[in-house]
C-alpha cells in the first residue's frame, strides 16, 4: 500500500511539474507579446504627438503675430 502511494505521489509531482512548466511558458509568451504591443503603442503615441506638435508649430509660424492681439 505504501509503495502504491509513493508511486501515485511521484506521478502527481511529475504532472504538477509539467503543468507548472506549461504555464510558465505561456506566461513568457504572453509577456513577450505584451512587450511588443507596448513598444508599438509607444511608437504610435510618439508619432501622433510629433505630428500634432508640428501642426501647431506650423500654424503658429504662419499666423501673423498681430492677429492674436487685434480687436475682434
């Protein structure tokens, strides 16, 4: 009886180790994909922010200074 319990315990440990390794691999894959997504998002935010800043800067440069202070 004790031998059977030891065998079952050993099988259980093996299965739990397999599940743990599978879960860790999945988590690493998800982390890698998430990092790639965050990098792309950072790039997109940078590009959008730069485009907006460039548009505002161009508008300010092309607008005569006295139009800001003229009576409306």
